[in-house]
């Protein structure tokens, strides 16, 4: 029996638009789902659990309406929950996910069987973020349905391991869904993720530069202007290593000395401070190097599909050339 969920085969592209703090909301999510890829957002993008529930209702209503009007089934949507003792909203937000039967839950920081059991109670799926093998083993023990492998160069809280090694190492013992994250900006990158052994590609930075994201025009321009070397990896902004646009650090007056400091993470008291930091210091991955526009989600997904198809066709041509 396949251990991979059936929705993967119904997508227009094997891709998830990753949840992004202060960037993703209902518009981005629903446009992704309508165009055949998974749309997601962090629960903490709403300041309260009440606000979070409003977004859940808005997304479900919009997607139901789309299905009724077009007869097309939208892709499932997902919510990111920070599973950390300092997140005071965790219990209330899980209850809302259960109440509204959120199809996919993405857990960050902690993988706990209590969350997995709650989501499985209504048939939901849990995918968990990891940056190293040890975290993957713990998440497997907690019973998650899939792992999101956050490799080097990713936007947000990123790892340091090369994607090829990370996928190969985790696939040795984890046989459920593998999702690869980090610098996936083009349709060819999605095809490469599948070649490496992933079932799905997880794309963050690329979706900042869409009409439906909440990012400012200045932020989007900074991504267009950035090369891989303009992205800085530091723990000094939020206590966990993350990638930021160097130009935004400079504009905020952050010095080399500041970048060496480690801050303590706290998603309760510090959420406002964290939000203030991420509002002025902009996160993006090294994949910015391959982003040179900002377009509506529908156009982006259409371009990604064309690039993906052409990359796979090129692979078939390579096969004709080499197995001699
Ligand atoms: C601005 C920004 C904010 C992010 N916020 C979150 C978040 O709140 N929760 C989360 O699980 N991941 C977050 N991430 C990480 C993404 O979900 C994803 O792992 C990453 O963007 C993938 O790498 P890429 O940006 O190179 O495509 C964020 C990434 C960015 C760029």
C-alpha cells in the first residue's frame, strides 16, 4: 500500500507554497489552491486565535465557492503551527484546526504525538519541518505523515545541509512523504527536487514576489536585485539561524557585531518584537538569485508548469543519449 497521500497526484504541479510570517494570508493561499498547488499560512500571521478562525472560514468559503462555480477541485490548504512551549496559542489553534478540519498541518520546532493524534482524528495530515537527521527521527517517532527537509540557503529559519545529502540521508529510514525546501524558485528546480527523491517541492521566497503576498514593493524589489551572496545567515534576529536580505540589515543599521549575537527565542512575550524585527529586516533565501519579477500567482504557476514540463522533457532526451 502506498504511504503517500493521494492529493499529490491531483495537483497541477508537485509543489507547496510555503507558509511565511507576515507574508502569507487568505489571498495567497486561495490563489495557490485554485491554481492547483497547496497554499499555506502560519496561524501566527493573525494576532489572535479569533482572527485565525476568521481566516480559516474565509479560505474555506472561497474554495467551496470556486469548486461550485467551476466544478474543479482546488488543491488542499495548510496551516503552520509553531509547536514550542512559549507559543501560548498552540492549544487553542489546534482546537480550531480540528473544528475546521484543516487538511494539512505544518509543524515547526517541535514534533509531538499529541498534535499528530489531534489532526489524525479527522483525517488531516501532519508535515514537519526539519533541518537535520536527528529531528527527522524524532518526528518519525511522533508519527508525522511527511517531512519538510529545509536545506541550506532556504528563506526563513534555514538549515546548512546540502539538499542532495539531506534527502538521501532521510530517505534511508523515512518512507512517507518527503518535501524538499530551500532555493526552489523555478519549474526546473521543482523537477530537480523530484530527481533527488522528493515527492513535493516547498517554495517560499519565490511566492513573496507575487501580487497576492503581503510584502511591500520595496521588499520585492530587494529580492529581484539580490544575488545568492546578498543573503546573510544569522541567529541574531530571532534566536534561530535564518536567512535575511543583507541590504535590509544594512538599511536597519545592523552591524557585523550585532550579527554575532544570539537572541533567546520566545513566541509568547516576544511575538511583537519578532514581528517588528521581521517587518524591517526582510527574510529571503539564496533562491532570490533566480527571481526577476513579481507577478500574479496564476501567472507564476503557469510559468512554473511550463518550465517543469520542459525540464522533464530534457531529462528524457538525456536518457536517450546516455544508457548505452
Ligand atoms: C519571509 C519568510 C517568512 C517565513 N516564515 C515562516 C513561518 O512563519 N513558518 C514556517 O514554518 N516557515 C517560515 N518560513 C520558511 C518557509 O516556510 C520555507 O521553508 C522557505 O521559505 C523555503 O525556502 P525558500 O524561501 O528558499 O523557497 C519563512 C520564509 C520566509 C522567506
